[in-house]
C-alpha cells in the first residue's frame, strides 16, 4: 500500500506522513494499515451516501430524520450540531420511511435506509471495501458500551452493557480522554477482524450514572433473554431516547435541589443581632456548643487590656446526626460574637428561625434582632471556587493533628458502615443487599469505580484507594 507524503500517517497520529513516520524508519503495523485503509474508504463513502439520500429521499429527509431522532422536540436539521457524529450514522444505517406513512411522497423508498438504498441501486459505483463496510454497518446496532481497559492512542476494550459482548476496538484519537468504567453510546462495526466505532457520543457517561441503563436492561430482559443484537435493533428508539436523556442531563445539568443534614432546603443565610455585652451573650449561648468547655471555646477568643471579652467564635451543635447515625453531632451553624454584634451563619430558613427563638429565650432584651441576609447558591459556589484556588482548606486542616485524627476516625466509621446504609443509586438497598443480585453487583462496581476516581482526583483526609478495596473485599466484588 502506497502512502503519499501529504497523506495522513497510517499510524493514526493525525499528522501528515512526511511529518510523522516517513523519516523514522518506522513501519506501521498490519493493524495500522488496515485501519488506515478502512478509514480512508469510509471517508470517501460518506459523501456518496449523503448525495444519494438527497437525490432519492429528498432534502426533506434530513429534517424528517432529525425530528424522529429527537423524539419530535427538534424539527429542523442542524448541519453544525456536534450530534452529527451520532445522528449521521443513525440516518445512514437505521432511519427509514415507514411503509405505512401515507404523507410521504409515493416515489420514496419505504422500509430501507439511505445506505441500503445506495447499495441496492448504485453498488457498481462503490469500491469492494465500501460495499463490505455498508453491509457490516447494516448488521451492527447502536448500544451503550462500558470501558474495560484503555490503550492510549491505540484503542480500548469495551463491553456491551446489554448483550455482554466484549469488543477490542481500534480507536486512535478517542482513546486519549477516557477512563475505565466510563460508558459510551455508539455503534461498533467489525470488518476483516478489525473493530472500529462508526459512531461515538461526544460525551462519556460516568460510572455513577449507570443506573438507567441497568433499569432498561431489566425491562428488556422480561421478554427477551438473552439480549441479542437483533433485540437491540427492536429497541433502537428506546436507546436513542436514553442517549438524549443522558446528553441533556450531562451537558445541560439542572440546578440540584440541595438539602442540609436535617433534610431542609439549603438556603445559606446570616442572622444579625445587636447586643449589649459580648460576655453576657457568650455566657447565655455557650451551651449551644456542648462539645467544648468555656475555657476551650475562649482559648481562641480576643480580649482587651482589661481582659474583657471582645470577640469569640464557636459552632452551634446538636447531638447526633439525622443522616449518619455514626456521627456524634450535627453543626447547625457558626456563631460570632464581636463588640455589639452577634451573627449566626446557618444554611436553612428553619435553622435561622430556630436561632432567633433561642436568642429570645436565652438573652431576652439583652439582644435586639436586626436583619437576616440570604445568600444565593451561586454566590456560595463561587466563593468556594475562589477559596479552592487561593487556599486548599485541606492543607490548613492537615496542619492540626487532632483535627486530622478526628476526621480520619469519622471517615473510617462512615465507610465501615456504608455497606449497611440504604443508597439511592442502589434503589434504596444497602450495598450488602445489592451485592446479592447481578444488577446490584454491577451498579456497586460502578459506584466504587467512581468513588476511587474521585479520591484520586481530589484526595480527602481519612480516605484512600485502600478504603474502597476493603469494601470490595467485604462485598465480594
């Protein structure tokens, strides 16, 4: 096979041959040459299918297919959409005009795809490899694939989430930014022992989002078991709809509804009071921190030259925790007494009202309520992002051995008991319960894979990869 100086290099790097392997005394492998030949043939085939679709089905076919692909929510074909790398293969090899569609022009082929129509009518104008490629694409279906292993710059091993089939895929560029456990939506095609991705979603689905796939698989298995390629062909639109749901949720996520540990809507706010005396105020409110003595709280306080209290800060605590029974207490807010001012930073309207009530009971006329300032979620998030860039809070915490020890014990307790907690992603089953079923075990593996990835990306005190290895052993996965 001859490769021109200005042709793309057969190694798949994306660079021209003359700037890549031509002068390196490096011969591309047989697999690289096969991939290059197939890729070149496919690139030349695409405009032929497009022109044939326009001439036989009409330019309106693109709008009709686009409308179906988006379940009627988008009417006009968008030639600039990043979805084209999924839509065009679906249009070429899966879209047909329904034989019972009385609104379609009579001369348009029914129940046949644009690529199949090209094969039937103009195969004499196609290369043998292009004919074989069309036939292979017509046999394959869209599905969701879990990444089992990655060879960066070369490809990956995928597992079809529905059929369980393993595929060793050659993929030069798309293997750069993908991890084990990620899920892809696409169409895999095998020809002459070489498997490539004819279509791949522009986004990856993280492991923790695997639940809807397992739910759809369970629904299909009620009537079709085992699930085969032909089964998935019957569920083509269900798979496309699920892909669209993932795309919307991952690329245009909704603002989450946040709740605090009591289940109250998360609304950050600060309650302000005018007070007569810092010392009187402290003496009245110090019981809101049952975990520390007065001397311990005042150890970081500010006093004037006469040893009169000027400023003190301490947490407002409650015994126990509604969401985690292993925690000793819940932080309800943070109190700051300074000069003639008292302020309480809390994260819900309910806690703000409760604090005002407590101040009235404990201080009476010695404190005068002034105002409550409510902060938006966005401002809190932005402030946290700024703090993350300016100073990592974990670095500050890590300087205090006692705090590190306490957090480590707390996190160890949490993860030791995690297997006995009901997890929403597991259908409100505990990990121990979920590990007894095929779907539950598969979702557990996905969750733990996500946790392991998160802890590598953003380390936490008291948690490491060994934490999740122990859980895997405990659950037998």
